C-alpha cells in the first residue's frame, strides 16, 4: 500500500515536471511582438525589378537594413543569418531574407545582388529612393543617418542594427538585437516554422 | 501498476490545466502587450538639438502630439503629462529613466523657439520633457500618422484636425500602450500604473522568471 502511494506521488511529480518542461513557452532570443495588424507593405527595387514585401506571403521573411560599405555590423549579422539558414536545411526554403540598402547612392541593385549572394544564394537585396527608404525605415523602427568616414571608406551610415522577423502572413513577430548568433536565429526560426 | 500510472497521468493533466487556468484567472504577473515597433525619426527639439528615436533607447518614452496654437484637447494632454511629471516619484522605476516627447504637427509655426516658449508656458521640465518636430512634412506624417497611428490633418486655416492621445514606448523601441480616449480612471493614473508594470517586467524578467513573464504575454495577462 505504501509502495503504491509512493509510486503515485512519484509519477505525479515526474509528470508535473515533464509537463512544465514540455509546455513551457519557447524562450525567444529576440523581442516578441504581438502585432494586431500586418506590417507595412512596401515595394523597392532589386536586380530583377520591383520587389514587394507581399511577394513573399506564405514564407517567413527576415528583413535587415544596412549597406554594402558597412564595415562590420552588417556583414557580421548577414553572415550569422546565412549560417542559420544553412543550419535549417530544407526548412530554409520557407524563409526569405531581404536586405534593404540604406545607401542608394552607392548600392545599385547589381552591386547589392553580388553583395548579398556572398552570405547566402537566396538572399535578396533591395533599395529605393531616399524618400522611399525614409518611409520604410521609419515604419520598421530603423533610424539611420550619414556620418563622416575616412578617406578609405567614404561616408558611413549609422543605423539601427536590428533584424526583423515577419511570419508567413506578414505580421512582425520578432526583433533580434545586434549580436544575436546563428544558433539563436536558427533556434527561433525552427520554432516559428513549426507554428 | 498500470492503474497507478494512468491515475497519475490524470492527476498530472488535471493539475496542469488547473495551474494554467489559475494563471489566467488570477494573473499573478501582469504585462503590457508588445504592440508594434515605434517609428524611427530624427527631429529637432526646443533647444535646436537633434532628437532621434535612438536617443530614447533604454528609457520609457511617453509621446503626445500637439501644435502650439491648439485649443482645449492639447491643453488637457499637457495637464496629464504635468501630473505624471509631478507624480513620477510614486512609481518604482528601478532606475529606468522616463521621458516625455511632445511632437508638434505644425512645423511651419512651431520653430524650436516657439516650442521652447510653449514648453516654458506650461511648466515643462526640459530635462525630461522634450518638444520636437521636423520640417520634413512627409516624414512627419509618416512618423505621426502611420507610425504612431495618430490622425491629424491640416485644415488650412491655421487649425488642425487632431485626435489627441498618448503612446507609451519601451526602451527597445516597442509600443506598449496607446491611450486614445479618457477612461474611467484618469489617463495619468493609468499611465503611471503602466510605467510601473513596464519597470517591473524590465527588472524582473530574467532567468527563470522570464518564462513566467513570457507566459503572461502568451495568456494575454494585460494590465488594465
């Protein structure tokens, strides 16, 4: 009898622990957004012409704002995103990465296409007029401004270095801060792709 | 043994469901929703200094919208901010700074000098309460209209149609609350309470407690 009671208590405790473990919310590595409305749709220019955010409905979309002359932050982030996609394997087919260049003076669509392909062949680079970029960047919480650089780099562009994740329906779901690793990106994307 | 096992499973499932229900009903932790990203901007403030969305990173910012020739609704908004300004010490902020940014929708008339005179006239403490705008009207409309979702329209006779309200943004640049109307409690009481909720989350949501806070978001345990 005592053994039965002991076993029952043991099973309950074990089950509770397992239940709490398996039902615990996924701990994201970025800030989760519970946006009640889809994100602002925009159309910018890529190497093959106009590219709209809504072209990628049905896929998870990662948006990164940067520029090809960016000395460190942009290549580091894009390299991590590229690695995360490789870690996802075939699931990466359901993810589209868009890099929006904030430097239309120097970043032509051709140059952008070459640049982003270094990180992953599926990445798409887009840009637009200053007015278009001002609007898109503002509505995605991206501050940017030109600053002086060296003779070697030319001018630089200070910009918010967050990485944005939109779900298959175009809702902003996650904001990664600068410094997020490829493992962390892959971990969150895997979870979100299962939803 | 198998009977004991299945009884155990039932008890576990019941306890888990009861636990989840209790969490939802009693809401031991309350949060504010992470509604959307606040728009980025680059404005000029009342001291002719740049004021950008990046400047406000790491602090809670309460935005309001006005023009200095605005009649009663803007006056009421200012009174609310003044009350919050004077009572901010009541809130346990855990060292997180709070700022107020009042954005003018009338850059033609609301120059930095005009904004400064206006701020002084209503008793603003410029250390924490900034007045700002930009002469780029298209961008202003994007930031205020589309970003903060605050409707305004130039009536062309020196007046604007404006839906006054407040928008509360956290230190990550995420909109956490919008106040579009006067509720049963005053906006000042509600905003002060919400600042406390944000500060609690920022301070306590670490380690295993972060899971509880994420659960509060998941179960929509929102502070009223």
